[in-house]
C-alpha cells in the first residue's frame, strides 16, 4: 500500500516523472481554475453559522458597537454576544477596543469585505 500526495500547481502544465528503483511513476498537473472567494450573506452563514454571521453583520452595519449594544441588537444575552465577538475576533473579522468600562467591537477590513455582496462576474 502506498500513500499518494496531492499538489496544486499554477502556471503552465507540468509533467512530473519519478524513477524509484524498478517502477516509474508519472503524473500530469494542470493549472487549477481560479475561483473567486464566495461573499455575501449566504456564504457568510455557511462559513460562520447564522448567529455569528448576524453578529458580524450587526457590527458592520453599526460602524462599531459595545458588547451590551450588540447583545440588545441581536436579542441575546451579554454572554452570548461576548462569545460571538470572541470567535469573530480570533478569526480576524473584528477588533475589540476597551473604552473605559465598555468594550467596543469594530469590523476589520476583512470582516467588512466578507459581508459585502460578491461583484458580478462577466
């Protein structure tokens, strides 16, 4: 039994040959089609789940919101809003800034762009 490796290449087609003792193994690799990253509400919900997608969208729409304001907008507890914000922060989609006793959540450029509809493809 042998393990096979997968390799993604770009550029011109390439033929790879390997002479390992008695056997000769060869493979052809061709450039993969470039697929644009999925964007918009449906893609965001698939990636993050409905609750976190709604959280990110609320943060983007507000331009920045405290944890308590976020919880009120979402209709969830402060703790639930905090858990969603923590996950989004770890993913690099928001930043959280301490402002006195409150924490304000703002979208990063990545978070903002993930909530925007995908541009039309020609």
